[in-house]
C-alpha cells in the first residue's frame, strides 16, 4: 500500500484527504499539522494517521504532499530535508506560486518534485487539477501523481511551469468565482420573493445542469448560450444587461489579477533566496 504523507492540514489538504479516503483504498495516509484539533478531526472523520511532527510523517512516506501556505513552504521543506534525503519520496507541492526548483533546493536537491494546482471540489471527487513536472521526473512518478488526483477528479499536465499561473486563475481559484455568481443569483432570487431554500435549490441545480451540458462537449458554451437565448425573449434581456455592464471584461480582469498574484508570490520567494 502506498504510504502518503501530507504536510499541512489546511482546506486544500482536507479536501484531498476527503476525496482520497473515499476513492483510494490503496493509500495509507498520514498527516502532520501544528493544529491538533484539525488532526483529530481528520483522523476521526477519514481515518488518517496524525503525525506529531513533520519529520515523523515523512519518515516512511512514498509520496509527500506539501500543502502549507507558500510563505511557509521553505521552513517546512527545511524541517523535513534530512528525512526526504534518506527516503527519497516523490514530492508533490500544491502551494500557489512556489516553483519546483525552489522546493527541490530547499529539500537538498536530487528529488522528484511535481507541482499540482487542485481545487476544492476534490472534496466531492469533482476536482480539477493542473500538474507540472520537469523533464527529470520519471514517467512512473508522474503516473503516481496522476493516480492520486484521478481519485479526486480530473487532471491535466502542462508542458511549462509558467502555465501553472494560468491554471491557478482558471481552476485553482475558479470555484470561488462560481460560488460568488451563485451567491449573487441566490440573493437576487430572494429579493424577487422566493424563499431562501427554494432559491438555493434552483440556483445549484441550474449550475449543475449547465456545467453538465457544457462538459458533454456536444456544443461550445457560446453555442449553448445562443441556444437558450431566443431573440426578444427573457434570457436575451439578461444577456444584454450582462454585456452592457462588461461581464466579460470583469471576468478577464479578475483572472489576470489572480494569475499576477501567483507570479508575484514566486517573485517574492525568489527575492528572499
């Protein structure tokens, strides 16, 4: 059984653990974090093994998933450096902006590092993960990473590490955009007289149905929108309002801001070397 260790028990780690626990009986999962309450919850809920230190979590690991905040990544790597050098596990980092070369250097070099950008629907096995590995990472290690994230949703590999900034802007942070849009639709529905529960059911099922149709690939999102938008009909008025208020521009600007922040995190970490 694969020995899988998480360093950090934040929101993303918890989502991945939840998905893996439901879909991946091949993985024996341990997790380390400075918050004992989080560890106790994850152990009780998902049956993972809490580790009292990062070093103990890594000691027998085949795969280590680094899920600490970008600013804490260097410290976490230095803490487990000796254990990693002894064990040589596959390293997977899920922190935005942290480059694989930095992680490898902090861990002492000569280790396989894969960069992943998952998102929180991994918790319900509907995640989307972007993956990058340098040419030096073996096909076998890439297959292991693919297997891990296949257990919590879908994944794609990108050829250039810089592409991970765009992945962050599209899917890594993307669920928050949809949640915000759903939140706004729910608030508007309630303001028009619907009760909150009915409004939420209408919004969530509509979002699910639209995503399912778009995912089928039979028609593009643009074609699907046109299919729903009858000339001089009700939907057309909403679309006209969106276009008038610059919805497309707002979305593009928001995603560019997200990607730029990912890039700036990388620059900040490089400047501290």
